[in-house]
C-alpha cells in the first residue's frame, strides 16, 4: 500500500513487507524482470529482493537531495518576493511623485522664459525665476532617472524569481519521478517475498532475527564493558540496556529510550538519540518522529545535538568534515556504497545504527556487512 504523510514539505511513501532479508545489500546486473522465486534458491531470491530495495533507497536519497534543493529554492523565492514587493512600492511612489510634480508645474503656469523677460519690469526677478526653473528641471530629471533604474531593477528581480520557480518545478518533477520509482521497486520486492512458500519465509525471517539478535547482544556487551571501564577509571559512564528484538518478522515495537552512551560531546548526543529510535520503522523520505529513512535518522540525531544537516546522505557527506576509518568516534556518520547513497551513525567497535529499508526497523549492524565508502564528522 502507499500512504502519504506530510512533513517538511515532502510526500512520504510507506511500503510494508511481511518478511525481511538477511545481511548486506547485494547489487545485481540491471534488469526490470526477475525470475519466479519458486524456481530460484532462497539465496538468489534474497539477492533479487535486496537489489530492488537498494535501487529503491538510492532513488529515495536522490529525491531527498532534490527536496533539499527545493527547500533552498523556496527560501530564495520568498526573499525575491519581498524584494519585488518593495521595488514595486518604490516604483509606484516615484511615479506618484512625478505626477504630483507635473501637476504642480501645470498649476504654476510656466511661460516661455524669453516672453517673461520681454514683459518683466525687473530683470533681477527674471533671473531668479530662471534659476528656479533650472533647479526644478534638475529635480525632474533625477526623478525620471530614478524611475528608470527602479523599473529596470524590478524587471531583473521578476526575471530572477521566474527562473527560480522554473528550477523548483523541474526539481519537483524529478523528485516525484524518483519517489515513484522507489515505490515501484519496493512493491516488486514485496511481491517477490509474498510468492515464497511459508517455509521459505520462515527460514529467511529466522536468519534475519538471528543476525539482529547477535548484533544487539554484541553491542550491549560492548556498552557494558565500556561502562565498567569508565567506572573503574572514574569516567562515570552508564551501560546501555540491551535492545529487545521481536520474535516475529516485521517492524519491531520501539524500545524504551536508552541512557546516553559513555563519552561526551555532540557525537554522544547524536548516538543517544539514534539508540532511542531502535525498533522504529523505515519509511521512504521520513525524518521522524516515529519513522525514518537512513539520512532522515542521521539528520534527526545530529539535530538533537544542535547541528543542522540536509536530508540526503550525499549532501551530509559533502558539508561535513572528512575523516578516515581509523579516526571514527561515536556519532560520526559512515557512508556506504560507491555513490554514498546509504548512511548510518557510528556506534563504536565497528558497529553502526541505521535505518535499513522498507519492512525493517532502525537497527545495529556491523559496518563490514555493507561496502564502506567514507566517514564524516558533522559540525
């Protein structure tokens, strides 16, 4: 099914599945048709499904990037709207001044200066009048120049606004097309899963649960060990309780928010936020408060730490400080796949928290399960 949800000016799409797949995403050669799952091994079906979900996430992140572009265009258009309004007011005021000036000239009954000299009994009076006329002519010329410049500026601002609106329409068209592609790929993946036998679904779900439980146990053990180490050295850290993993496939209920991890600074705050979202569902384009896509989760986590990030994995990478894998600290962003279309939050010891794809929930996963493409530190 497809559900629209309004948030931050974006249309969000929900595509649910009843089963989940295992391990890293495996890209297959591009093809729009997939073999009947009943004639393929479970491993091959998993690869097909994961390839479809990877494509869906890739175009979703492209749509998010276009959404960020649309937001920036909107800000510029609002500024131009205000500029155009002010300039229109200036031009109108200048036109009014010139009209009043012309009316005053007419009422004054200006007469040819030579004729005035001929009838004037006082040459000094004539010369004074001539100086006044010159001043008036200069004022009129200045007002006309101001009007011309104001009209030119107004035309430029209107043209700039029209160009920005055209850019917005193009970006929106591209974003809508990518979201439709994401929904189509996810629906195809769901259809493949639904055509599996009950036993095949059970085996895939069991393997998925086992991987999730193992990752959660390993991370909980590391957190407890770190807490003990902090207490022994006076660090005052607290352990993070184990995240409950559902016994059946599908989105898990959200666990109770975990205490802040050991450590300090904005990275620790971002990681604590991400831990509190464990078990919440993945939704295309979502940035909270109860569902997420990968860059929506990292954006929300760092927003909690006081850092503003765009809603796009590649844009987050572009504006943040690049670091090496050996420099990773908790809270840093880890990018995956050659085009960096997936992002997670480093949780320490080779683990990340991420929002994987439709039908799954925010989870721990080992970095090595996905192709590493770089790391950055926001702020």
